[in-house]
């Protein structure tokens, strides 16, 4: 049975909403031939940039994978940036640029 997935694409300057491609795998070549016109119509209706159909093996999109814990529940991560080191790097770069400017003005 065919499987549907969404592949998010990088946004462009004039995009109203995030672009995406519709990915259909596990299809037979005959299914693609019969449904080619329907896929174009679906692409236009849902606003996809393209429809990709693959026969045979599954197409795995890493961004669509959901990590699970040992009990089978989705894992949630909270990522917090370490801005202290970043602040020090920026201050070092400002000092270097200021010193170069002083030397250039001499």
C-alpha cells in the first residue's frame, strides 16, 4: 500500500508558507502511470512544489523520524544555547577589530 510523507524544503524570499514536496513510496510502476495526471492535480491543490513517487523500497526521510524512549513514547528534547562562550568570542573579535582600527589610524 502506498505511503505518504512530507519533505520540507528550504524557504525562499517570496514564500508565503514553507514549501514542501509530497513523497509517495511503496507504489507500483503501473500505479504511477495510471495516477500521473491525478498527482499533478493533487500537487496544485495542496500547494506542493512537486510530487515524488517511488516504487519498491521505502524512502526514509530523516526529518520525519520521531525518536522514542524505551516505553515507546516520543522523546522530547529541550535545547538551550550556551551564550556565555559566544559572548566572550564576540567581545574578543570586537577587541581585535578595535585594535586593527587603531593601528590603521596611526
